[in-house]
């Protein structure tokens, strides 16, 4: 459980999932699964009608080689700093 909490804190601090996996000693897929599990369980699905401004952040994470990479996108409510959504993929 401590590893999952540490992974979440490091992710929210801006570290890549690959780096988090290396620090904790688990796979990048495990880190992704833990973050998704946290999001599904704890992030409130509030009405987004009152959101005035959204920040979108992007990261690219390399898997083994530079040609094997994945994009990670996060959308955050600018005023409350709550995570609205995220996506991993091309």
C-alpha cells in the first residue's frame, strides 16, 4: 500500500510513470494501474458546468527505446486544482 501512495505522490509531483516505476522497483504498467485505480475510486465526478478554466498538461514517457513512447495528458480545473481527467495513448 505504501508503494501505491508513494507512486501517486510522485506522479502528482510531475515525475514520469517510468521514473516512478524505477524508483519503486515496479513496472510502468503497475504505476499506471495504481493511478487509474485511485482516480476511479476517489476523484469526484462533479458537474463540470461550473468550471471556468481548464489547464491541460502533456508528458511523453519512453518505454525501453526512444521510438517506443506514450503520451500522457492531464486536464486540471485551474481554480480548484482538481483533476478532471487524464488519457494515455498516441
